[in-house]
């Protein structure tokens, strides 16, 4: 028996599934304060980006860029935050988060201290429904080359 706790990103999807390939998947994180928060998750358990070979690193970062571009085109956010921390879950995943000057934490990180209350709720402030946004993110990922899609 291993001393390591079970990996939650191996055991579960990690969010609402949006798109999946053999190598990676994209999910939307259920976070009311940050409704346009996506994760690109590598499907096999690797801890670090450099654990991937060159072609798989390219596939991973192209997926991250496609999610970022879809969010930029669909929402015109103030900024996109990208993060690959893995301190709590040592399974390779990238956070892709659309940020707005009005959001509760801006300009602080989403994991930092709230700066303000947001009314109406963050999701209501988005220019389109989350289901439509998910469809646009999935379409951007589907347009990636077959080599990148895995």
C-alpha cells in the first residue's frame, strides 16, 4: 500500500467536462466567484510539465493557449491568469482563468484575499451563458491539429 494519498485528478474529472482527448482533458471549475475558470488536465499521472516529451508538452501548451484564446474572444476579460502549481494535487494541470477588473479578488490572485463584494453575481456579469462559453472552448480545442489533440 502506498503512503501517497489517492490523486483526485486521477480518480475524478476535476470539474465539469468540456473536451477530452487521449492525452488531456479540459474542465470548467465550479467556482461562483470565478465562473470562467478552466483546467487543462493531463490524463496520465505526471507531476511536472518537464515529465512530458517534447510533442506532449507542445500538445499540452497548445490546449492551454486554445482555452485562453477562446476566453479572450468570448469574454474580453481584463486579464487571463495561467497557473500550473500542483502543490496540493501533484498531477499536471494548468489553470486558465478569465479575470475582470470587477471580480472579487482583482488584481489579487484568485487564491488571495477578496478585495470587494460582487453584485450581481459574477456569472450574471458575463456577456454569455456558461453553456455557450463551454461550447466555444470545446470548439477551439476541436480545431487544434490532430497531432495536438492526441
